[in-house]
C-alpha cells in the first residue's frame, strides 16, 4: 500500500509540475498575444468580441465536464463508455451551438449587427471543443500532462500568432475571432494525436443512464461556475457598454493568467489525485496542504499586483487602458482567495458530495449576479468591489461545505494560511506606500524595476524572520511529496 501511495504522490507532483510549466508557457504566449491585440484593436472593438464570446463560452462545460469527468474518476478505462461519452458530447454541444447561432441571427435582426456577426462565428467553438473533450479526459485520467502541455503551447502559439498577423493586416475584431477559432481547432487536432485513441461507432443508453446523475451534477456545477465567471461580462456589457467589458477583461487578464500558473495546475490534477484517497480525513488533509502551499505563493503575488496595478496597466497596455487598473486593484484580493476556493469543487466531488458541490456553485452564481447587478450601476470600479465582497462571502461558504463533507478543522486552515497572508499584506502595503509617496514622479518602467524585486525580498525577509515554520512546512511539502500520507487535521 505504501508503494502505491508513493507512486500516487510522485504522479501528482509530476503532473502538477508539468501542468504548471504548460500553463506558464501558454500564458506567456497568450498574454503577449492578448497584449498586442488589445493595443492594436482598442477598448471598443475588443469589448465587442469579449462580450460576444461569453455566450459561446458558457456552454463549453457541457463538453468538458460531466461525463468527461466521469471518465477521469473511473478506476478502469472502458472503451464502450468512452465512445458513449464522445458521441453524447458531440450531439449535445452541436445542438447548443446551433442555439447560439440562432441567437446571433436574432441579435443581427434587432440591430446589434456587429456583436451578432461575431457571435455567429464564435458559436462553432463549443462544437469543436466537444470533439476533443473525451481525448483530453483520457490524457488527464492517465496524468499525461506533458502531452497536454505540448498541445496547449502549440495551439496558443499557432492561433495567437495568426491573430496578431491578421490584426497587423487590418482585420480588427475578426483577427480576434479567427485567433480564438484556430486555437480550439489546433487543440482538437493535437489532442487526438496525443491521446492516440479513436472512438468506436458505439453508443449505450444503459451506460449513459448509469452515470447520468453524477454527470448531471458535475455538468450543472461546471455550467454554473462558467456562468458565475462570465456573468460580470454580460451584466457590465448590458448596464455600461461593450467598451467597459473590454476594460474589465484587460483588468482581470493578468490576474487570471497568474491564477492559471499558480493555482490551476494543482486544481486540475486535484480531482484525479483526491479521488484516489480513501477517507474524508485524508481528503481534508490534502485540501489543507494544497491550499497552504498555494497561499504561500498566491498571497504575495496578488497583493503585489494590487500595489502596482496602475504602473502595470500603463506599461503593458498603454494610457487608453488605464481604467483597467482600478479593476485589477479591486480584483486582486479576490484572486488571492482562490488558494482557498479553487479546490472546493474537487474536494466535494472526491468526497462524493455532489449535492454540496451543486449548492456551492449555485450560491456562487447567485452571489455573482446579485453583487454585479447591485454595484455595476455606479461604474466599473464598484462592479469590481462588488465581486471582491462576493469572493469573501464564497470563501466562508466553501470552507463550511468542505468541513461538512470532510470534517475539516477550520482552525487549522486559518493557522496554516494566516502567516503567509499577514506577511503578504504587510509587503503589499509597503510597496503601495513606496509607489505613491516615495516614487511619485518616477516613470512606470523604473517603478516596476524597483518595486517588484523589493517586494519579493521584503516578503522573503518577513517570512524568514516572523514565520520560519511556514518556510519549513513549504520546503517539506515540496521535497517530501507527501500529500497523500499527511495525518488528518
């Protein structure tokens, strides 16, 4: 048994490393392309694509979760079940894509010609995604994140490069649309090549029904999570303007890229790893250790971004994107909280509490809609503040549900997270003060060159002097690879 556990630990660690490396490379490429396209296209046109893309993105979970996640959780690979999932994904997502396309035509008829035309093309993305969803699930199930890394890097580079070329040629918003479609096409082609699996012409209603309840819960959870993440774009676009959506997307893009590198690798492999832990106590222990490790890196990163948000926005995107800085400032605390909330769905799913997972996702969706609707009327700044307050609420709700499912010790969570949180908050405050009071007349590039290394050094000094036990814990976690063997909290 100890050998099996050691193998699981090593697989989990290597999977996290490869997924992290993949996301670092993909985000470096994607963010560079995002930056160039934002500068070339401008807030208004950029916001139109972002607003239209929301309606195509919210149906993607019907392909990438539910039955696809059931494949990841199964102990054995079943060809019949995989084929059933493959054909089901295609049928469902193709039907939903047609519905989005019809909605795009209706938008054109009522006068929203540009947004409708953009959406009519983006409607193909969910259908294309469904073709490779089962192959991606197979790669995740086998923890072949190295293959997924190559796929994502090549697709981001190829699709993004074509988008930049078309933007330079004067295609405007259609450069963004074409780039998105090509990225998904390349992911599909490369995913099939990596998985080396060809689906049979087989479909079983019996197999579909046997996993219907589980898949339905997971699909509902993923759909609500996607709606929760995209509802701000929809509400801001309706209440304010598509340009405001562009400012919001740019303000949140660096944060989402950082989250994708720091938090998402652990989150993506969490379901496969946690599902193999036998007891709720061991799942709780794994959750505690993952969130603590994430917080050690995430807290200083996002507090630091908040402190220098105006300079980051000015240097990367230019002066016409400065309204995005206030979004970045107020969403940074929300991003920091992902080290606590990101693993909640995986923990609840691994603990076989799909009902609690569904409740958490529903609460998240409702809280997001209420927060943005309540605050967006006062402007973009207040929409971001509303989302930050909603994040605080969801952190408490998520911890309560994890405690209910696994008997997690909430005091242990606070004890493990507070040292890094306190040191990061102190660092962020010092950097903010130095930026505003000590270096007020210095240009953005010089400020960043001074403040970023100074903040990193200050955080390290505070950790070493004030909470050396935190540093030892992180070191033991990284060198011991012992997530699965930790005692229950």
